[in-house]
């Protein structure tokens, strides 16, 4: 049977991805035992004794579901947006939340941060914010006649960068090294960041006076971009009924800790991605670079991020292997913010999401072996 991704479930839909049309190799079946056969055990045995063992897909699905359930109490009626935030956590990718004011961008970031019993810092980006306000600064100590490094808010498991586009490009660029290499270099000395490390940044697409668009180099470092959108009427009524009495963020308690998240991340990396699906991802990304409507296509980093996001999607379903629908489901949020369209494409009211959706329809997923 041939699976045509053009006829698959809408990207970002809550429908479970189909596994027909693609047969996982022997030893990569769904479930805890299948996950161990997928290489989780061998990865864990080669790690240092101090490193947490990799979690199996069943455990990832359980803890991921608990995190999502807690965040859904704060952000009502947006399960797919919350799911994408959990995927960013499982991949140690970074999430860019871009939407109009008042829809819960900061609440989503703060809610996800509170579900993990780790270090969390929030920075309100403003035009006068300096790079050292984010990364830290060396201060001269007169008693020791030496410079002491004072870590900035980036030294945390989760950094909430609120309204990141209000800071100058110099300050925005201070996060480049941290986001890609999980380290900060100040005065020639490199300081490693804590693991797990996740940047959740928000920006407002309106009121653009006095703001600075994120440079392409930094946008490419975000695993995914999402827009929350307005809630449905039922969720908005529930918000009026509940949020006036108590802030749901105040009652939110951690459901896991940083050590467990490390194990979940290791388990997500161990999810099996078949060679034919690797070629499929590369084909999607490469096709974005040759379209006449696109000035700048997706980078090789985009292919890596799409593979990691697909693995996390499979893990949240309790599977030890990736199927084509996992890739299709994550293609738009992972790839669309990396594209630069031509003037003609904008004139024709074509969006980045339209371009990626067209690629998913045009490029066929791998055939089932023997079909």
C-alpha cells in the first residue's frame, strides 16, 4: 500500500498518525519492550554511571501526557499547541511563540516551566537590555584582585524570553551560542549551561514600531514556531469563570524534575528513524530550496530538527519508531519559520505554511517494503 501524505491528516491535527503504509523493522515495535529492542538499553549501558538511563517510549508518553495535562489547565482549548511545547522540551529544541497580544503566549511558557522542578528564569526583553544582562558579566573583586563571573538568567533549565523582538539585534545575538551549543563565552572563558536547556521566546507580530525582527540565524535555531490563536467560545467562557477567582499558574505544581527530563530526552533520541524516512526528510528540506516562490529555503539544521521532532511525536504516542505521518505532522511548525518568500509569493497571498503543505502533497512518502 502506498501512503500519500497529501491525503494525510491535517498537520497539527489531534488525530493519531496512521502507521499503515510503513512497516517498522523487526525489534522496533511499539511499547516498552519494543523500545528496549530499539537500542535504548545499548545506549544507556554505554553512558557514564552518573548519567540517567534513557526512558522507554511508554514512560515518555506517560510523563509527557502528565506535563501536557498540567499545562492544558492553564492554556484552555489548545492541546496541539501544548503538545508542540512538550515536543520542544523532549528534543531540547527551542520554541518561538508568535501571536497577537492577550492569547496566552507568556502563560504557555511559564506553565511549561512550572511543570518541571528545575531552574527557570524569565527575561523581559526591552530596547535597553544589554547582552550581559542575559549571559552574565565579569565583576572585579577588590579583595581577591580577580574578576568573578556573575551568571546571567540564561543559566537555567528553562529561559522564558518575553517579547524577544523588542531587544536590539546585539542583545538577541547573545543567545545564539547558548541556543546552539548550550554554553556561554564571556571574556574568553566558556561556561557550560545546565541540561536540559530550553528557550521559550515570545514575540508580538503587531505594534512593530521600535522592535527588531529576529535575524535568520536566530530563527533557524528555534526548533519550531507556533501561534496560539483565539480560544473557542466554550474555553473562553471557562476562562472567565475560573481565572477571575484564582490564577491557574499559582496552583500549578511540578510533575517531573530535571533528571527525569534528561532521561526522557535520551529516550527520545533513541527512537528509530528508518533510512528511507531519513531520505524523505532530506527530500522535503532540499525541495524547499529550489522553489521559485522561496528566496531562502530550509537549512540542514532544519532537517535535523524535523527528525528530532518526528522522534518526539512517535515517543509521545508510545512508539519506538517514526512513521511518515510523524514527519508530516511536524513539517509546518518546524520548517515554515525558516523560509523567506519572494515578493511575488507575498503578492499572491502565499504563506510559508502553504509552501510546506504543497511540498507534503507533492512528495510521496516511502512505500511499504514489498509493496
